[in-house]
């Protein structure tokens, strides 16, 4: 005798993933999660402030940076008319500070972009091609690593003359020429560890060209390293351009290094005119600190050991705070470490 089996249409309904009766795990949304460490957020906030400063600084400056005011033999201290005082030529320090941020940040970004492009082109090519190409490109990078950067820059700007030192694009390009080698060495080492991976071998077997393999298989996995190289070279550009302006090797007018140059020329640090040299020096330090914090944040994001250490510290602080908030009489609070041990 045949036994008929009835079908329950309610039971045949497709269950959505993540519901209480669904056998499948909840579906996770594919969202790009950026690092949320305190270093990353602090660096990003300070850098955003300076980028806005560079854009709107010339428009909100109270005076023209070369405008002179009351006759005085010495710089005037901060007052209601001049919030950061005046220089020896009775020019407003605040206006020079607001206008000077644009050239410093622009030259640094130009140097960072060009140096990163050189680092990627030379470092990745040397690591993937190997053989004679690797030897020649590595030798080129080693030569630029051992060359002293400041004497080389002095020679290059001596050949350019006064007109070349006023062009921000040319200045950024010359700074980039002396700052790409370290990033190229790092990218070469990372490429050497990637070129023999299974997915690279598969792309090579199916006949992909070298350029396509580098662009689609290797470079996407080097994105955090490339970002770190860009931040490092931009930081190098900030310090180098400020030093060149301070040494009067480039046009020092209306840049933070130029303000330091004119302050040193008038012995501002000896005479105690702190409002002349402290603001530009502090601006350079904060801009460099923001780039360094971003660099540390990316290092923590891409390095599993640093990321695990940071998570363990934060978990330990939360456990300690929870133990202090809810003490139990007669019991000793125990904090569980990330490794599974116990600290009394």
C-alpha cells in the first residue's frame, strides 16, 4: 500500500539567513573597516586640520604677509591688533603663518607622490623580475641610500639658481629624488615574498603578462606598504623643505621654514621674540606628528602582532575597569589576559 506524504507549504518557505530557525549563519555585510585606533584617528584629525589650513589660510589671513605697520625698532608682542605679534619689519606673524602653510604642505605632498611612484616602479620591478634587473635596480637604490641627502640638495639647487628654487613643483621633484630609495627597498622585500605565491603562479601559468600580474596580483596586496611609504616620504618632504627654507636654499618667503630663517637672522631666539619662531616651529612639529601617527596606525593595522598587542591592552583595561566598578566582597578581582592566563 502506497503511503502518501503530504507537503507542508509553510515548511517549504525559504528561511532567511540569520533568523532564529535558519540553519545558515547570519550574513555579514561587506563593509570596508578602516583602523579605529587612537593613533589613526588623532593623526587623521590633525592632518585634516592642516589640509583645511592650507586651503583657506590665505583667505582668512587678516593682513597681507608682506604688509608693514607701525615704525618700531623691535618686533611687537602679541596684541589685539596682531594676535601673534609682528616681525622685525613690522609684518603680521599670524598672516605669514596662515599663508605659509600652503607652500609647505604642497611641496611635501608633491614630494610624497613622486617619491612613492618611484619607489613602487623600482622596488616592485626589482622584486618581481629578479636576476640582472634586480641587481641593477637594487644597486641604484643602494647608491641613493648612501648618498648624503643635504649636500646633494645643496648641489642641485646651486645648479638650478634662484628661478628654479621658487618653483614648488621643481622643489618637490628634487626632494623626491633624494627620498625614494628606502621605500623601494621595503617594497622589493615585500614583492620577493609575494612573487612565488600560488595565485601569482596561477596567473603566470595562464599566460598573464608581467605588467598585468604586477598591477592586479601583487600591487593590491602591497597597498598598506605603499600607503606607509607615501606617509614616510611626505614626512621627509616636510622636514627637508623646512630645512631648505631655513638655510635659504629655496625661496623662504611665506613658508614656515622661511619664518624660522628670518627669525634666526634677527636673533629672535636670543632676544626672546618667541611669537616669531614658536608658532611656525610648532606647526611643523604638529604636521610631522600627524603623519607619524598615521604611519604608526597603519603599521598596527597591517602587523598582526602589533594589532593583537593593542587589542590585548584594551581588553585588559576594560577588564580592570569592570573589576573596579563591581567589587565582590570576599573575592579578589581576576583579570583574564588574552593568552588565557590569570593575573591576580
